[in-house]
């Protein structure tokens, strides 16, 4: 136990320091100019310095935490409940800064392992504290007399004003993080503090808990007679483990290494596996893993030990015996830093595409961007284009023979169809996605790629080769962009062009169905099968449904052209009626060929049953023919339908002229693609690229995190509302800022999605834990997710830790695979407390001894009415095998 005589000498030390100070200040007074009223009752400048400290402390004491925060006390970064106020003081030629750290609300007992605990609070077991240090480059007091004098000044000032805050002075070299400190606990006790660091060559004895326990005991057990054989020491420990860097390549080669060595040439040719190889975006880019690893904190709550040997048992205990596990993801800095160029993904390339869109109005034809403009000060010549070999490789990817017809399906999101782009797996969508990564997505590179792309499409047309990634059947979806509609039309025209070149009858044998002779020697052609429960009115024969031509296919601009032509001639109804007559005549001809004995009423019963008014409950229920009649509109004199019926020949589909001329329409598509203006191309590329990029990300597996799904839905809604303005043919300058903001929103959500995927796959066996960690990060990241074009200053670090349930510890321990023999970082194991063979990266320990004031060495000669306990000795230790920092506090009776 500390000597009481040493404690009682504190007042004599203060008097000594005062005499030293008076002698020094007599020399400084001649040079010092005072700019305020002098109180000549104060003997020296040192006492004036003490008086100034006292006045500041009195004001802080009088204000209290609430008023201090109202007056502008700063929140200490990374701490929610810690504030600081600062004042500068001058003493001689030196300028000091005094800081008062305080909490707005009281901190609970035994909560020093919380993340909201400041290093000074954890190290010395204090809550609020003062730090006084010189305003210099080092920020520490290098001179021992000065540091002692400075600490004495603060202690005297606090004693005068009745304050009991602990005060600290940083000393020695800054790298040692050394402090000395003092705290007056009323008129009876004084607590002294000191801390220092061993930066290298930590003694082996101090790498183990036994040696550290002995170090603590040595601070107050002077001999074996001072204390009983066993001293009750309170012990608490926090261990921090960090997962090793994951080696994806090593995972694949371990089995091979176990059997035989791999040839060096094989290793060189074997591509290194990336963490996201099986993620949806991996075809286009490899993302940096946003989760660099995890830190696991294992905490042993407070225990009481009496013997040093018990420390060895704790050191050899399993980490699974810890009272609490906390898991913290180590997130890559690029997740927070939103500087341009820091993150490479779809969002970064979409930003480049928006710039290309802004440049698209500089020329009327895409060839103008490709033309050699050397010698001119024009942006078109400032960017190089990838060589022809790269262009050829991209074209082969577009038109690969192994790529079949597209089975693209629209995104499940309800906003997917609101964006007028191409389906994600379609040919034009693939062009847009490739263009994002081609030549930095500059307008000149896009022009080169488009011209070659259209050249390949023309070849497919001329050679009657199918278009890859395109459907050649079904109707044209007018909700897609016009380029996709045109390519769909071309794919259908190619198929019909091929059928025209085949011999008559061979191509349509499957359409003709069963051709057989019926009564009066008439032949049935083009039957698709019998219509159930329907007979011809005049002959009582089974009714056959014919094969019919597909509905007339038109792209969006074809509809507009017909509408404009009709408006110009003032006969919109007539033009629409002509289209209807052509389709109706084709259907009637096919019906006549399939049913040679049919009459007009039979066709109406099959084609437009609403225009047949039946007077029987069911056909055949009351004799033949069934009782019924045509509707009023079909019975009117001069009805157009009957006239068309009378004029329509009996021809199956195979013998009819196509409603759509495939040759003429196909050439029109090629002409459209070859003469497309740059701005028209870029408008449709922007919509399709945003939509396709979002669809690819939306296919990511991320564990179904609710917050992530909500954000993806919000992204689609934002895309739909922003890109809708592109369809309105707005001015480029009006759209530019909106598209740039959209890129920022896209980047934030893309980053979050990649992080969600990484957390999910690393903690796939602990779904609750993975979702909780993602939720914590989502809430931390949310303030950054604005739509401002300016960078958001957000310096707060992500420090959240999630508690690991007992049933989740096995899954978390799998993040620490047992080290292999060839892993160099496992050469020396020094500290114990291993987790699957991994030692902690940091070990923090708190030793303390607690005694009652009324007993033992701390009892006062004057009887006290309290039975309060005080922490007489406390030692905080933080270290590794190469670094050790020790903070000691000792309470003595004055």
C-alpha cells in the first residue's frame, strides 16, 4: 500500500513549487506587458496564472454541462455523449490550451468497454477531466519541472474553487502517449495518475497475464508482509481479433497443393479468383470488396482473482468462454469517400455516358465524331479510341453464334416498364452496357462502336441471319425504346424474308394442318383444328379454326407517321379503317379456306361472337339449324364486313400476301439505324443503360435485407421519374443537372448493394447478424444519400458493433479459419487467448483493488460516518506482443 507520509507531503510540494515559481517569475515580470487591470495583492505572475485557471474553472463549474453545451461546447468526434470546451492561457512566453471534457448525461457503472468511452476515461477510470498542454507542434511538455509546475498550478486552482476534476498534462515524446495527472478527492484523498508506453521489445513476462498481474501487484505490495498472501484483485479483459485477409485463389489450390505441386506455368495462366466472381455485376467489372474483414471483440466481465496462477487459466481459456462477443465490419474507405474516381462501377460509367450525351448535339451525324479532326481544337480529337482488335472482340460478343434468341423478361419491379429503354438481355441493352466500358464511354468511342454495330446488323439483314438476343415473334412492345422496337421489327422481317425464299408449301406445311376432301368436292386448307361445340349453319359440319396472320406489326414511329398522314389528309378514321379491312380480309380468306361451306354468319359466330344473338340455350338443344340472328350493326344494309366477306377469296395463310412487306420494312429499319442522329442515339442509350444497370444490380443476392429492397424500389421510382423527361424531347442543358444527380443517387445505392452482398455471403449462416450489421451501416450511411451535386463532408467513422448471439458464435468463428503451415504471419504466437489459432491484435485489461474507507490503510484517524468504497489502485493495460501501454492511478490519504 502506498505510504501515507508520501501522501501527506503534497502540501509541502506545492509550497516548494510556489517558491520556484516566484523566483522564475521575478525574472519574467520585467519583460511581460500586462494589458489588463493588475491586482497587486497577487505576489507573482505564477499566482496570476493560477488565478486565471481558477476563474475559468469557476465559470465552467457554475455553468454546468447543459449551459456549456448551449454556449457552444463542441461534441468530441466519434462520441455521442462527450463534449469539450477550450480556453487559451498565457504564462510568460508560453501559451497553453486547457480543455474540459464532460458528459451531458451520467455514464452507467462498469460501462468502460463501451465504444462511447474516451481513451482517457478508459485508461484512468474517470468520467470528466481537464487536459492542459502547450500550444506547440508536439502538444506535450518535454521538460519535467515545467510539467510538474503546470500540474501543480491546475491542482491549486481546482482546490481553491472546490473542483474535484482530474487534471492531466501530456509529457515526454508524443509517440509515448505519456501523461501525469492529479485529482483532489475532497480534503482527505488525492488520486495521482501516470501513463507511459513501451513501443518495442516488450519483455516476454509482460506478454502474458501472469506477468501483467505481478506488475500490478508490484505497485502497492512492497513486501510479503504488507498484504496477506492473497490479494483480491478485480479483473476485466477485452480482446480484439481481426480476420485474416481472405485468399480466394489459395482456397482453390489448397487441395491441389496437398496432392502435388502445381506447375509454375499453370499458376501463371490461372486467373486469380475475385470475391465477386459469381455476383450479377461481375460480367462488367470487379468491385473492390467493401468489407475488408471483421473485428471480433470478446469481453470478460469483471471477476475477482486472488492468485497469480489463476491468470494462466484465463489466458488458456477458450474465447467461447467470454461473456460477450461483438462483431464490427471493417469497411473500405471508398464506401464513404465520394470523390470522383474513387469508386468504379456502373455509376461511374453512367456519369461518363451523361457527359457524352451533353456532347451529342455538337454534330448532326455520328460519322462527324469519328472523322480525323487533328489540328483542330475540338474535344472530338482529345480522346483515343480502342484499336480495331478491341472493336472486333466486342462485335464477336454481340453476334456470337452461341448466343440464341433472347428470352428476356422485364424487371419484376413495377417501375421497370415506366422507363423507355430496352430489356436488359436484349441486343441494344448489351450494346449500351458494352459502350459504358468502351473507350471511357466518350462520344467518339460510342460513335465508332455504333457504326460497326450497325454494319454487322446490315450483314445479318443481307444474309438473312437471325439477330442474336432478339425475339422474332410476338408483337412489338411500344413501352420499349424505339431502337429496340426497330431491331425487333428487323428480326421479324428477317424470319419472313427467309420464308419467302423457301419453296412454296414446304415452309408452311405445319400451318396447313390436315387437308382433306369434303362434300361437293371442295378442299379444306389451313385448318388449325376443330372449334369445340360449333357446327356450320348450312351443312352441319364441324367448324375449323384457321391459321391467321400475325397482327399488323408497327413501331412507335410508324403509328405516328400514319396518324400524321391521316391528319394531313383529314381522314384519320378512313386510314384506320383501311388497316382494319386488310386484317379482316386476311382472316376471312383463311376462314373460308378452312371451312369451304361456311357462310358470313359462321364467320361472325367464330370471329365476333358478340355480334351473334343466339335464341337457343345451347346449340343442338332444339334441332338444327340453331335459332339466332346477326346483331343490328351486322344486319344493316351496306355493312362493310359483309362486303369484305363477299370480296375475300378462300386462301390459307400460306398463300396470302403478307400484311407486312418484310423487304420494304427491313430496309426502312436499316436506313433508320444508319442515319440516326447522335442526340437521338444517346437519349435512348441513357435510358437503356440506367435501366439495364439497375436490373443487373437487382439480380444480386443480398439476403433479402428489407432496407436494401426498399432502396432498390426507390431507385427504380427515381429512374422512372427522371428519365421520363428524356422522352419529352427536353433540351440537353435542362436535363444535365438532373442526370448528374441521378448518377449520384445510383452510386450511393450501388455501393450499399455491393456491401449488402458482401456482408450476406460472409455471414450466410448467421442471417440475423448479417441483417443487423447492414442495418447499422445503412443508418450510418443514410446522411450521405442526398441528391446534391456537391460532395457531402461526412468524417464520422463507422464504429458500430453488433452483439453476437450464443447460437451465432460458431458461424462467426468460421471467419477465422485455422492458419495453414505456409502462412507466414503465424510464425510466433506470444500472447495466448487464441481463437482457432489466431492471437488477438489487441488485449486490454483493467486491474483494480477496491477497499472500504472505514477499514484498513485508508481509514481516517478521525472517525467517518461513511462506509463508502474507493478504488485505491487501478491499472489499465493495452498492448500486443510489440506494443504495451500502461496507465496507473493510485489513491492516497492526505
